[in-house]
């Protein structure tokens, strides 16, 4: 990448169509162009792979990032902020607060074995996403899905798993209860 260039612009520059190819004998300068285009193809492949990996971990704005912005982020990561930044990204992507269970509600192995007897996921919900709103539940996943299908939660309600007492509530429109039945 060149200074001031975004990832998208670098990809366009490296992956350009190259114009029309001339037929006939190669001249001295044309062989040199082939080597340059091979190097550009390698750079294009590498940049594409790196951008794809970043998109894969949730960095969706990577194509709009400039060379300077990426350099700044890399310097910050090398100073020990990598773990903190990755943890924050995981929290942002963790829709069902699964990481929350591991940190705050880790049970002993014996307790987990006993809870396997009842694999039904239970939910509680409230109509408003306010701390003092009345909680309803527990209800199993099938019952919650039935209510969603019947249109009972037309505007959505705020739900969480019953065993996650301090976990945040999520809108029922974003939860697929069928995954838990």
C-alpha cells in the first residue's frame, strides 16, 4: 500500500485490468513489465488474503482503512493492546453472551453433569428494555418460538436465558429460538 491509500484503492491499483495486450515480439522493456506484474499479483494475493482474514474476525471496515490508520492500529497492537482489543471485539460479536457464562458463572464439572439431565433452555423476557420492567418467565424455547410465530411479540420483547442472571437482554427479533429446541 502507498501512503494515503485505502485498502480498496490498493486492490484496484494492484489488480488493474492492465489494458489490451499487444501481439507480436516482446521488446526489452516488456519482459521487465511481466516481472513487475508477477510481483503485483503476489502483492494483490497477499493483500486480498489479509483483508479477508480481517473481515473474517469482524473488521468489516477494512477496505476503507488508509495506510496510516492501519499503521497506527498495528503500533497499538504491538504495545500490548492486542489482547484487550480482541476481547472487546469478541464481546461486541457475542450476541448471546456466551463468554459471560465462562467468566461470571462457571460451574463445577459435577454441576454441569447434573444439569445435562434437563437440556431445555429456559427464557425470561420483559416488554421494555428498562431495569425496573417486570420480568416474565421462565418459558422454554418452543413456547417462545410459538409466540413469535403467532405474532404475540409483534414489536419484539427483550429476552435472556434464565440461567444468566446478570446478562444483558436481547431483542427477540434477533434470537432464533428454534436453535434451542
